[in-house]
C-alpha cells in the first residue's frame, strides 16, 4: 500500500510543492497519517516496518510491548494510542457530516479574500503573488490556485468561516474582550521587557490589560464595540492563502526545511504623532497556510477528521483576528494594548516582540480556555491530525521565554519547562458543528460551554530523554491502580506460558534490549552535553568580556540577564548529569571495560562542571549586590543548588551509590546529599577550591576585620570582605555602604568608581540619620577613597593601578 502523496516536486525557486511524507506505508493508519520518520524512531520499532506508531491495539511482539509503549509516550506528548482511544480522543465512526447553516460574517465573506488576479492587492503589501500549482486536480471546478474564488477552495473554507462566525459572535460574552476593550492598562515592568532599545522607542511601552469587576461588564456593550470594529476591519483587512514553506511577505523566499507558520498577519501602520496614535489608513493582511487546508482535499478523510481540521483552522483564524483587532482600533474609539504590536515581529525580518505580547494566543485561550495543539508526531504535510490536545500554557513550546498576556491579563504567564496537556474528546467537534449547539446550548449555558471538552486525564509533557517518567494525573484515582494490576497480570501470563529454555532466551533478550537502550541514552546524553556545554561556554565568555570592558558598556539589566542565563544553563547541565549518572549506576555490571571508561568520563565531566559553577558563583559575587539588587540572592541560591547537585553526583559516582527501585532522580540526590559524610564533604569542598564565605561571622567581626585590612593596606582582603558584606542581605544599610567602599579600594575592580560614589552616598545618609563615631570614621575613609579615585579618573585614567594609594 502506498501512502497518498498530496504534493509533488517541491522547489521553492519555481513554486512547486513536495511532501516530506513520501514513503511507502505498511498499514492502513500509515497510509493516512504517514510513516513515523526515521529520525523519530531510534528504537527501530516502526520506521523499518513502515508503521505510523499511531495504531491502537496493534499486533506486535508482546516482549517489546513496554518498549513500544514508552516510545509512543515520547512522541505523543506522554500518551499512547490505546489510552487515546479509550478516553475518546481518537476518531470514531460517524455516518454523516454535521454542518452549520448560519450566515458567514461579512468580515469573512469571499470579497474579503485575495482575488484570483493576484496583482490586484491592497497597498498593505507591495509585491507580486505568483499563482500556485494545482494540488488535487480531481474536481471539475478546481481552477488550481490557492484563492477563495477557486470553488474547490471555497467549499473547504465555507464551514470553517461559519464556525469562526459562531466563535466571534459568542466572544462578546468573554471577560477577555471586555478587559481588552475597557479594562485598565498597566506597564509591563522594565525588567521583563527584553526588546532592543530601538524597538522600545519605536513601539512604546508594553502593556498588561486587566479584567473588570463582573458588575461592570456588559455583553451588549462588548458586542456593540466588536461590531463597530468589524465595520472598520471590513474596510482594511484582506485574507489570503500561502505556503508555510515560504515567507509570507514575498511568497518566494524559502522558510526552512520544516513546517513554518500556520497563520500570519502583516500590518501597515503609520504613526500620526509622538503619542503613537495611528492614521485611519491602516491595512492588515491575514494569511493562513495552505498546508492546514490540504487534509480537507483528501478522499479518505472521515467526517470526524474533517471536523478536527475545520476546528483547528478556525482557531488559527481567531488567533490572527486578535492581532488585526488590536491594530485597527481607532482613537478615541479604543486603545491598542501594545502600540504598534508586531504581527510576527518588530521588523520585516521577524525580529520583534511577539514573544512579549502574543495577543493571538491570549485571545484563543480566553475564548477556549486553552490552546489547541495538533497531535501528529511526524508533522506530515497533507496528513490529518490523529487527535488534538489542549495546551495549558501559552504558547506550547513555540517561542522562547517571554511574557504572554492571557485570559484577561490578570497575570502574566511565563514559559515553563513542563507543559500540561489534555486531549480533546472527539465528540466535541460533532457538537460545535451543529446549529442546535449554538442556538440552544451556548445561549442557555453561557460562553463556557463552547470550550473544548477535555478527556478525564492530564499528562505533564515528558522529558524526551526519559519518556518512561511521564507524570500522569487521573481524575479517577482508581484508574492508575487498575493499569498497574493489568500490567502485572500481563507479565504473569507471559512468563507462565514459557518453558525454562524460553525463559532463559527471554531474559537474554531483555538484557540485550536494556544494553541497547543504555547505549542510546549515553549517545543522547553526550549530544545534549555538547549543546549545553556550548551554551555554558558562551555565557562564560560573555561574562569575561563584561569584566574587561569599560564601565557602562553593559547595563545592570543586561548583566543580570547574562547571569540568569548562566545559572539556567549550569542547572540544565547538572540535571543532565543527574539523569545520566543515576541511570548509569542502575546498570547491573559496572565493571565492564566500557562501563569503567564511561564512569571515569562522567567523573571528569563532573569535576569540570563543579569548577565552572564555582567560578560562576565567584563572578556573581564580583558583580555584587549593588548591581544586581535583590536578584543577587536568587542567582546565588541557584548556583549553590547546582553545586549541591553536582557534589551529590560526584559522591554517587565515586562511591557507586545504587538508586532504589522506583526512586526518582530528585529523591536520590536528596538521599545522597543528606547522607554525605563530613570527611567526604570536606574533600569535595577542597577539590572545588572554593573561597570560604564568612556567613557565620557576626556583623561586628566582619567590620573589624575590614578595618584591620584597610589599616594594613591589604586591599585584596578589603575587596573580599566587601563582597561578603554585599552578599549578606540582612545586614544594616551602613554595612552595605562599607562593602561598596571596600570593593572600590581594589585596583582590579572595574566598578570601583561607581562603588565609591554609591558607598559614600549610602554612608552619608546613614550618618545624617544616626551619627556614631564608627560611622563618621567610615565616612572619612569613604571620602578619601572617593576623592582619590576621582582624581585618578581625571588625571591618570580610571584603569590606573595606583588608584588606592595615598588615601590614608
């Protein structure tokens, strides 16, 4: 059986299409959903046999059942086919195709879409649109171009746009739109705004918006405002269809080898004045990817799969609608939440701030409660989704860390390493494509009824390097027990059916399989280690450049961001070492030559990592609390935690500590960390060569030591004690000022001029409020240090090593 290939001969230069899915299929499911790509099948359980890895209850070797299931959990976001089918997330037989009969909103009518004569476009985009080649020339009225006036295309768009109309009509009842139109705006904190300076100046401040008190909300008021804005949008918005393989602003430049965007909004905006208001001639071009529409042209698509596709495309159009809605508000009618919010970036090269103000994701989450996510591991062009998931975070692994305005902007959400996912029950798509649902159910039960129906199970998206540790949360606690009983029963039946010789062979096969899996894990760890080490070295080099450049070249927020990145990369490296080392210790025989070599390699890697963490922690002290503020203690704590983990791993490897059965990585680290003997801890500390920090010393002892060092002209010791003072947040303000003065004494400190000013300023304030002989003495010292450094800054340059001489 050969998989249907909807696209052929793709070449971006000549505008021809191809499919990344062009292989023979060995099963019925593979012919529809595609063969699992080889790169996603390290177990070699599916690709060599031309399987999709999606078939539930597939006939397979029972001895490989657990391995197959673990791999499926890895590629299916923590689920596996049998579970998806049981909870109702897979397609089910439906002997009719539900259709909506409501009229299409004028905003989405055919005259709002790009006409066949592609040069007749609005000035929003000054470019020619080459016509696309035919895709499925099997219908008599298919004119072979991706435009809405192609009857074959419009037949697929019609039910999607009717569903969009329903969503748009009921969106007036959401607190999201009410907050967006009428809620208060507050500035996003500067520390969270990572746009470049030119973008901040050109676009203005980022804004949160906040939902209003329920007593102030009016659905009628929100609907009226939406209708007013839709009238404006009908004059300024045009829709089109393009390929996600091409950049949408010219439809010629290749977008990369994989699937790119699903929807795109280009806005032509001119500011009228310094207040960032807009001319009324704004135009918007909204484009959806033809790759989303392709499955709707398949002949083997079931009714429920067609409804999947229609729902997902409708959610994409709603996403892009939110971008245009924000940009096309007219003063004084409304306020843009983010002035000149980029549709997909701040400039024509997509280098912009959507990661900081993703209104598209925000609107869809406010409408549906979560983000739909396609579940098809191979991302096969032209293949339908086998299921859709609801992603609880915004967005789901699509952008880097950033701020996302969600729900009604009550809080801001930041990207998390784990993502809560829940499948959508397939019956939901049948419901929302019926008029009765919208006219009776949605009207009687409110806007919350239109949110997708979640399945009775939530999965924490698993770590790809350890798929068997997916975290499952069942709504019914008995289900987990039921699955465990079934697994034990299955294993007992298998073993009881084998004779002694077969059991020996089975045991040998299991050992060989475990060996192969261990080899795969090692290769994967080494690959991840290389990538992480590269990131760590980049951070270290950037920090070294920071210490050698002139003061002021790197702002406080930039050095804070650099140290945060450094700590995150080192923590990631420690987590990777934790997984690899504990898995390695769990192996049966650690004395084989290959295991001895690999164990020594892990020890060497651990030593290098601990050395790097120690250096990074010292660099953090060197920058100091005066620059980092309260964030200093958070970053230091992260470095300390990372060092604690690495020390525990060193102990595990050196003492060959075995993990207990079912013990998690974190539990092993805590057990070893708490049980490390005093001598072993001392040995580790000495091998780290870490500078001792006088955390146990009292405030008076530290200050006395500082004065003694100053009187002996031991400025190295002064510098060290100054760092200690600044690292202890609970000290009095005058001690913080003294710490800055002590740091300023050292000739190698690049911020000594700034520290001398700040230290003198703090001590003068403290002396005015509570003058003591001790404080007056240090004010005198601070004045001498400050004047000496200022003189040398003017006469000899701030880098002169004599800056601390002659101050007594």
